[in-house]
């Protein structure tokens, strides 16, 4: 366990309706987050996306998340202290079911590229 990885992270909530890019680093989704029609979310290599209890990512627009072998993109629980920054309130014990899902909807030609 990496107990010394306290650092700044980005917190995201709500809905996006335009193009947005999340850079390398830790991004925290505490609850539901939506990428709506006309919106696009590009997640750059090296990003760690952490979800809070019951959190979900719903994509009705577009999502592009192309990691690399050397610089992957990680989707994980906020309780995962081995990837990215430690999220305030983490118990350090990630478990299946800590967060809900990533869902892409088949409306208006969505693009989901992972």
C-alpha cells in the first residue's frame, strides 16, 4: 500500500455539454457524471479515474480514453491507494462493487474509444 501518495487531485461532478480533456493525474468522480449530447470527454494517457461509492460515468456524447502500455489509463475505486493520489476518506481497501459502472448509450452516433 502506498501511504505516502497524498497529492492534489481533480474532482468532477455534474454534466458536460462541450469538449473537455482530463490530463494525466488523478480525477475523482464522487457520484454520477454525465457526458451529454454535444459533449466529449478525452482522457489522456496516465490519468487515473477514481469513483466514489455508487458513482457512475454515463456517456451519451463521446468518450476517448486511449492509454498506452507504458502510460495506461486506470479506472478504479476511490479506495485504491496504489494508483494515483489517495482520495480523502479512502479506506485503502478497494473491493468489487465500490462503484457502479461506465455506461455508453447508443444515441446519436456516440463514440466510445478505449
